[in-house]
C-alpha cells in the first residue's frame, strides 16, 4: 500500500517551524508527500523548498500562483499524486499542527490491519482511494486511543 499525503500549508511561513518538519519527515522515507503552496505572497514557498531539499523522502511541491481556496488546492495535490507518484491511497490534510501530523505518521506506520481500519473511518472523497482528514486531531487521536 503506497500512501501519498497532500498537505495544504498555511500562507504564513512563520506558522510552521522548518526544522521540526525536516526532522519529522526525515524519519518517514516510505511516503510520498505533496506540499501544496496555495498562492501566498510571503516566503512559504522557500520554506517548503528548504524542507524538500533536506529530507530523504519523496516530496513534491505543487505551486498554485493565485489562492483559489482549499478545494482547488486539494484537487491539485490529488491530481499530481495520482499522475506522477503512482500511489494507491491519498490522504488530504487541510489544517494541521506539527503534533497531529506526527500522530498521523505514527498511525500510517502501524501494521496493515490497523491502517485499513483507519482508512474505513475517514471521509472518502469522490476520487478512488482519496481520503480527507477534516478534523485530523480528532480522527487520529480516536484511532490512537483505540489501539491502547
């Protein structure tokens, strides 16, 4: 099961710590990450490129020149991963914190039985094997709590 994750980054480069994400993604080499830069005019794109250069896993950056909203950003990330990355499942994450992404990656790296259970509890988008984590904190925390 090859999993791609679409992350819609905030339009404020000060909202995330590059070093933390470099450390987090360096440990997850089996994923294909797609960062969507949703038309911000600040240095968010350069921060995303810095993460991409320093991390060992596959990271793609989709740049949307003008902010067209979350739906367009998600669609762009999904299309990219399906066409370029050959993934079987895509998880789309709109709003997130470092801790919730860390928990999500923990769940993904569990055994396949737990992972399949995780996917059955997510909201499926009208694309094949594409899932949306609208409230990532509650979804991931609920799954983690059910494991222990």
